[in-house]
């Protein structure tokens, strides 16, 4: 009974360990390590153990491939978020109830590679101010802009921003998050 209880506690703690989100803080944002990453690391450990036990070339090559995918994914995700620029221009700094508040946004892919996906998340206090979106297949060197117009329905002061950009690698192993200044 005691062993079974201990085993249940161990399994429960392992499940909570893998369900918990792993965020590593960075100077300009954070790095999220996904469950896929841990599964791939576990597969790499198993394949490497098979390689050393059997001495077969196929297992060594597979271990190198898994390790290469990990390294490529990390650097691609870091490159994607670091070579992305977003400019925010407030057209109407002050407005009245019933009138429009307008902002313009310009995104620029300054890198040499296509961005597979970038999420733009706005944390504005103004209700129904729809800035957040996901951009996909943003080619190298491309600039793209859009405007957001919102009818002001309440009196008061509202903070616009900050904006957080989120992007990752093609395999979904690493997700980088960068908070842009207001």
C-alpha cells in the first residue's frame, strides 16, 4: 500500500512537471519550451542509448538528426523574433465619446528568411480595440501595414499597449516572446 501510494505520488508529480509551462526569462522577453521539446529530448536519449548499446550506424545518425533539429529550431526561433520590427503610430491621441480612435501599424521583416508565423498580442485597456492578430508567411524584407479604428463608448483615460510579439520555429519546439516598449 505504501509503495503504491509513493508510485501514485511520483506519477502525479511527473505529470504536473510536464504540464507546467516552462518559461525562461530573457532581457527582452521570454523563451517558452514546449512539451514537444521534452519529448524529442527523451527520444534523443533513448536513441543515443540504443546507438551505444548496439553500435549500429542508423541509431547514431538518428541521434545526430534529432540533435540537429533541436539546435536548428532554437536558432531559427531566436532569429525569427529578433529580425522583426513593429511600429505603432497613434493617429488620434485624444478623442471623445462616440468618436473614433485610430492607430496605424507597420511591420517589417528585416531578416533574410520568411517568418512562418508571428503573433501580435495587444494589451490595451480600450474595449473592442482589435489590434491582436497572427501574421503568417511574412516574406523576407516585406513591410505590411494596417489600421485599427475603434469607436470610443466610455469616458476616461485608456492605456494603449504594450504589445507582445510571439514567434517560434517550424516544429513548435521553442516559442520566443518579446515585449515591445509603449
